[in-house]
C-alpha cells in the first residue's frame, strides 16, 4: 500500500485512507483488539442482503485482514454510523 492519504484516530483504532492497487481503501489498525472476529462479522454482513446483494451495497466490502488491521473499500459520502466514540473520523 502507498503512504496514507489521511489518518484519523478513534479511541481504539487508527483509521487511514490509503491506496491499494490504485483503489482507495480504508485501513483500520486496532491497538487493543483482535481484528479477526470483527473482520469475520464484516464478511458475514457483506454476504448478507445488506452487503454485495444490495445496490448500492449497504456497507463497504471487506478486502483483507492481518494481525493488526482490516482493509476495506472506501465508500465516498457521509458516515452513516459508527461503533463507540468516532474520535476524529475521516470526513
């Protein structure tokens, strides 16, 4: 991935907007949580009617997981909902 285009901090994670193979993606780096169960829940939702089956999809497509981060597609527009304190989220 290229360097971050923008970075914001939530209470428990750093959220950055980056480029992956020319595509804008959001990378959430978790400081105090295991991202694996979160990614699994995101994949489950993506496979539901709210995800890829809806036009447009109701949530971003989860792309990748590593030990500390989740990568998902960037969806332009206002934030519709957040978990916990939004901190200084990407506008």
